[in-house]
């Protein structure tokens, strides 16, 4: 270091803190809700400043809906229009599920930068950062869902369940997405590397979406795969979305199954993520 | 000076005994004892990887100690973490801001997280931006800030609610002298308002400028502690560098200097140069007078001098004085991830 000289000192326009440094009163603390809302606002600001990050959220549902309807639609469902009835609720599930790891990746990004320790040095509820990032996730899922639904209607899908069925299906799928958000948050806080979270996300999300009943009925699959498809929560969620959107009745079973899966995933991974956040290095 | 915000009877802002923090086999902290009075600026001086940042992380409740105890503002760092977090602020290399957000947004976010209302957060953000000369940059993302602007905003974010204790981790590392002086001025103002400041630095000069009390840390241990004057007396007054016009006169010059100055005279690689590691003068004598005297004697002996300069004692020299060794390689690689 070069020792600065006195002449430099006089030339510097100084920051004046007069009157800014009030003696600290009794320490105050942000409430859990206010802190979570603040982190949620931060997540929204990040999307606003860098809208590019929504590219995948938009591209995945569009590509899969269009591709599968026109390439496989005729072969699998007789006509594209007929196939769309089974496929569209499935792509809704896929479009949302496939972008669940983005929130986790962003959290892992936070962990690697200095701002994470700054947040942890504050006296706020430990779950607030993750819950706030879930708010950003919810925005992303809603966008993906809206794209699938609008695109579906444009290419000829007509919901038998009417708007209510559609809204119920979208709400159920977003709830499932948010339960996975907790899972990816826990993974992010464990591996602390955005690229690893993304790779794990692709490896763990994409195969089960195909090994489900989203695209084809499992009749033609080998027995062991049929067994997996039968217990795969994504199959049940796709069934529930179909029943709600097409109003094909019998929704009770699949919807209940989906709700149980959502509750189970959340109950395991939410406390785990909060615990990992509070972990001291 | 304020009082009574911590637990009653806690006259010390920081009190640590035998603090140990190990990462695997590396002992980043190897028994740190520390006493910092309230209202003080305390300097924590050491090379990269000495354990400065780890000490702050433990005291700011970001890392749990593996041994020893520490109380901050009267609260135990393990059992009283929430109480400590509500009263301290951490600024530094490792605890920074959100690059994606604007300066204004950063301050509002931290205001909300400090428990201010939405309106109060916005007002406070505006006040701080104005005071730090950043109003013009308020709407720009922090990524686009210069190092000096960034550090000012960083410090501003720590003052949203005036903390009882401010941890400043290497506040001027990598800064140009002008920004450095701005930060020094800020630290003085913050301390004058009654906030205790614990500051880490790699620069002897910085600790000297700001801190009333200084601890020198190396390899996770405190190797020297005292006021700046006390430490300087141990380090010496600096190094006198002399270049001669004629290399033939070097041994003659050496004899003259050895006879007039206190300190080891070295013949450097440069055949025209000599250097003297000056001991601190005692009593009223100042370094300038000693050097003047030495120059007169050289002139009397008809030794022609081309250049004279006095180098401030470097951290390197300080470590030679305190430990008998130059500052070692990073005690732990772990710390490098935070600096």
C-alpha cells in the first residue's frame, strides 16, 4: 500500500454522517412475514432486472406442447385434437415441474456470494429467505402455467371442466411445484453450487416426467416401469389435472393422492431447508 | 457514548477466551483471547489467511466456535446469537450486497429486514444515499459500482439502524488512496457517534490511523497487542534507504551509519545502496533529527549521497519484529474463500 498523503486528504469530498447516526434504541426485529415478503420482493426485482432468466420457463412448455401434439398426437391419440385432451394437462404438470429447480439454483447462487452472509447476520426468521424465494417461484410457475393453458386453447384444446376446473388444476400444479421448491432449496443449501443444482434438477426431474402417464399410457411399458409410473406422484398429478380440466369425474382419488404428495414433500423438505439455512459454518 | 443496549454490566463490547475454530485439520483460530472496550475502534491486523475473517465470523454468529467462549455486547455467541444479531452489523469482503439490485433497492431491502416500515426504509435509503454521495447512482445496479462506491454503500447498509458494534472486514483492501481516506473518515465518524468498531486490515498504516488498540494475528494466534505507539516501539521506525554516487564508498558509508544510527545496516543487492532498519528513537528525539545527523556525518566523511528515503515499517517488518518470522503462507485455505 502506498501511504496516502495529507494533500490528498484535503481534496476528498467527504461523506457527512451528521445527524444520521442516531443512538440505537432498543433493537427492533422484522417480523417473519415482513421479512419473507421482503425476500419475495427481492426475487421479483431480480426477475425484473434480468427478464432473460424466464427464457426456459417460457420455452419448455411451448416446445413440449407443440412438439408432442403434432409429432406424436396422431399416432398416440388418433388425432392431435383428441390427444390434446390427455396431453395438455400433462404439459401443464411438466412445464411447471421442469422449472422448479431454478429457484434452488438462484438460492445456491446467493450462497456463493457475500450477500448470503449479510442476510444471515441479521436477526430475521431463518425460513424467510427460502419462503421469499418461493414467492418468486410462484410467479414463475404461474407464468409457465398460463403459457400452457393459453397455447392449448389456441391450438384447439377445449376444457370440459370450464374455467373453474382450469383454475383448480393450475392451483394444484403450482402447489406441487412449490413443494418441489422446498426440495430444491434444501439441495441448494446442501451442495452450495448453482450448476450442481441445475444438473441434479435436470437429472431428477426429466426422467420421472417421461416415466409417467403424461405423454403415453403405460400399457406398452415393461412391468417394472409400469410399477414406477403407478407410484410416480407426477402420474397422479397429471391424472388429477386431467380430471379437473376435462371434468371427467373420478378426480377425488388422483387429487387426494396429489395433495398427500404435496404435503409429504413439503413436510420433509421445508424444515430441512430452514435447518440448513441456519446451519453455522 | 451509549450504554445499556446490551446486557446490564457488560462493560466490554467483545470478550473472548481461547477461541478455537478448526476446518478439518486446519486450526483457523488457535486460541484467541480478546477484550474490546465499548466505544473503541479496535484494529485486527494480520496477513491473508491469518484468521481475521474467521474471528469476525465467529463473533458475528456466522460460524460456531469449536472451543473457547466469546461474549459480544454481553451475550454469548452460541446461546445469545439472536440478541447479538439484532445489535451488530457486519460489512466486508464476505458480507456484501446484492449485485443484481440497485443501490436504492439494496438499502430498502436491508431496511425492511432491520424491522423498519416500508416508508421508513425508503426514507432511510434516500438519506443514506445522499450522505454517502450516491444519490446519482441510486438507480444503477450495484454490479456497475466502482470499488469505492460499493464499499460506501456497503457501510451505509450497516448504518440503516445504528449498530452498537460494527464489524468491518478489510474495508479498504484494493482501494485507491482517495477512496481509502473517505472510508477512514467514515469510520472515525461512526466511532465518534459511539459505535464500537472492530476493523480487520492487512495494513499497519490503516490500523495506526484508525484504531486505538491493535491486536496482531498470525496463524490463528494473537502475536502482539497494544496501542499503535506500543507496537511501533517494537517494530521500529522504518527502513532508511540510501543510494550513493560511488559504490566504492559503500563500506565507508556503512561504518559511518553503524556509528550514528541504532539499527542493523544492510548492504543490498544494488551495489550503490544501503539500508538501515531503524530502531524507534527514545525520548524526545525524532527520526528526522537522527537521519539529519547521519547525513551530516556522511557528508563530513566525504561520502556522496545520491538518494535518501525513509520507508514506513511494512507489515512484513512488523511480523519480523513480533514473531521473528515473516508472515507465513495462508494458515488456512478456507479463509481464502471469504477474502
